[in-house]
C-alpha cells in the first residue's frame, strides 16, 4: 500500500513571485544582464543603527529563547507605535510578535477559522492570501474590484458576498499589487458592514509607511470601538525598514485572539528570532530618517515609471498611491502578434519578456487578474529605465 501525502499540502501552489525572482537571479548568475521587476523588497540596506542593535544583542549574549509571543520590550514598542502612528490603543497582552508578516497572517487564520469558514478576499490580492486561508481549512471567496473602481472593492460588494459561513474579510491598504489606498470614508462603510454582519476584518497594513502625496494612513481598527473589537491589525518591519530577511511581523487584536495565536506559535515555531527582536525594537524607537529617505526615493521612481508607462502603446496603469508596485493593464497586448504567433496570455508574455528581452515581470493571474502584470519600483532608477526601455522595445516589436 502506497503512503499518501497530505492532499491539503499538495494543493498549495508555489509562490509565482518567488519563482520568477529566482529565475531572474539564476540568469544573472549566468552573466546575463536581466532586469528583475519582481522584487518585493526594498533595494536599500538595513539601516546601520538597526544592524548595530543586532550586533550588540549577539555580543550581549541575547541569543536564547524569549517568550513565545515576543519580548515585553518589543511589545511595548509596538503598542507605542500603534498608538502614535495608527491611532489604535493596544496593550502588550494584545500583541503577538511573529516570524514575519506571512507568519502573522498564518497565526491569524489558524486562530479564527474552523473548517469551511469563508474569508472574503478582494481582488486584486496578494497571492499568498488564498493559500494561507486554505491551509487554515478556510474557503476563499473572491470579489473583484475593477479598474474603474481604482481596484478597491465597495462595502456593498462585501455585504453581497457575505453568507452564513463568512468569518472574515481581508483589507490590504496600501494594496499589493495595485498600490491603491482605501479612504477613511470607504473604510467606514466597510467597517459598518463588518459590524452588522459580525465578521472579522483582517487588516494587512504592511506597506503603511510607504504612502505618497497627500494621503494619510488610516487603520480601520481606529474608527470606532465596535470595529476595533473585530479587527486583527497586521504589520511588520520588512518593507518600511528594509528588513525583509529579518522576519519580524506583529499583530494587534483582542486579548482572546492574541492568546490563541501565542499558544499556536509556542508549538509551531517558539519565539521569533531573539536578535531580530532587538533589531526591531531599535527600528521602532530609533531614528526614522531611513524611512523618510526610502519613501522619497520610491516616490521619485514611482513618478518616473508612471510617466514612462503612460506614454507606451497598448498598456496603461493607475498611478499607485502607496507600496512600491505598479499594476499594469496589458489586456490590449494579449491579442497582438509576436514572431508570427499571438501573445495569448500572461505566462506567454512573461516568457517572451524574460527570454527575448531579459526582463522579469510578475504575471498577475495569481493575484486575481489575468490581464495585468506587476512591476516593482524597489530597484534603482537606472534599472527601471533599462527595463522599461526593453519592455517598450517589445511593445514596438508586436503587430496587430
């Protein structure tokens, strides 16, 4: 009798963003001049003061286990940040420090879902949401935000998608991949639905420091007491402080949910890395100059990329308001001819771009849109210029 592996595990799709980034790195290692637009991480080094805090932690022998849900020192710093930046009051007992934002999401859904519970996922969405929900025995329910809606779902769409099995809705603002931000009025309407339907809001705010122009970050949990009770607020250090590899994320929630998440984490991973927790503490309480510097540079790149894309044939994009991605509509490219054959679909488009033009882009089928690609501007302006030149050459090489 053959042994059978987990059907649930076998059904999990690998991350296409990571595989495309890996392919680009592989080609670069072969000496090929590839421009990779897949980056989901800042191209800046982790700030020196944060690295110094980690070095000090090692020298001070802060290398042993900590409490499973994080050190009290870091939890208090997170509470202070939530209060001052997000306008949300949490106590340390409501905070769980985890091994990155993905881990925070995994903890969240394992804590709130029972088999068959439905989670409403607005599209476009970060491609890991459905897989994390399914691994926690939940059922993803997709609602689509069209381009004319600025890729943001309405409260009415969420309400229409609710059933007796609905347990939660995910709100990601600023959004990956679109870069769009929900306004206070939009969040108030969504909060009203969540309270009336008595469902949780999982608010992924990992890009909260990367906002451009006059927009201000709004946390849905800050709106009123009722939505506060039903919200799990998720953030982390990866994007804002260029600490992707350090793996520190955190959640703010009710004490009941935080206790459950802490128990789950105690068995699955024990504590987050002790050294990284010291570095995270310094990131939150130390100088914030690096955050503003990165934001300024991303904004310049955003403007450059948007101007270039806006002047290309067959493709279009809305100007992102946050994060560091541009969500590009390539629907008019997909019926064009290249080397005697139709481009047809996103996978074919991405294949042509990387093989013939040495440009790696992210097809957004796995983000809920089969006619869009995502370009990251978390790479240098020189690389952006070179990559866009190559994409424009491809566009000029296709035929009706």
